[in-house]
C-alpha cells in the first residue's frame, strides 16, 4: 500500500498528519510512504528526517495524489485536487461532510473512499483515533496561555520575602 501525505495549504496551519517516527512504523509494517517535499517544515522536520526512516519526498503534488492508495492529511481536498486521485483510493482528513455536499459528491463520483476524522465515534474503543478531543484539549490549553498573556496580572499566587502576590481570578468557559 502506498500512503501519501501532501503538505497542508490552509493559511496558518502548523500541524502535520504524520511525523517521521510514525512514517517509519508504517514502513516497517510494509507500507510505502511518500510525503510532499516540505511537509514537516511547520513542525521543524526536514525532508531528510522522513527519508532517514525510509519515506520518499516528492515535489510534484499531482503525481503524489495520483499514485496514492491512501492519502493522509488534515484538511479536505480542493475540488481541483479530486480529479488527481485514483479511483479506489482512500482519503482520510477532516471533511466537514454535512457542509461540503458538492465535494463529497465529487469524491463519490470518482469512487474515492473517504474517512472524515470528525465523524470518528468518541468512544473508548476508538479513543486512539479521537482527533476532536485531542485538538479541543490543545485549543483549551492555548486559550488559557493566550488569555494569561493578555491579562495584566499573574496566574499563580507567589509568596516571597518581599510579600505575597495574589493570583488572578479568572472564569474559564468551555464545552466539549
């Protein structure tokens, strides 16, 4: 099986769907892994980090898509990329299928099997693949850090020889 991982093209996206260590695990399991050149840059990985574990770096995005048995990515494909996919391929990403009817129809007509990560059941058996909870957890953490940055007080209570600084009082709302 050939697993291909294209670079993310969404503005400001710094996440990647596959790191070199996991690419190495897939290769040891018998898969062939191709990445689009520059895939790991937002996370500090070089193409060499991927090639050291046996992956191949490819610069031609269209050939990457057209040769893939399985595409791993974060965001949905553009309508221009769907024709590049081979019939019978699998595409795994966040797809937002209820709001992207035309894209889903286009993928179905191309006979591409899709797996929408946000539709993964949030149950114990599927916990390792629960992408929503992990991303919500990270988002909540970052929200607190950003809030602390903009607050003109400190969060922890500090007791020093010079005195005590009372902590900031905050109220955090969250759901999910």
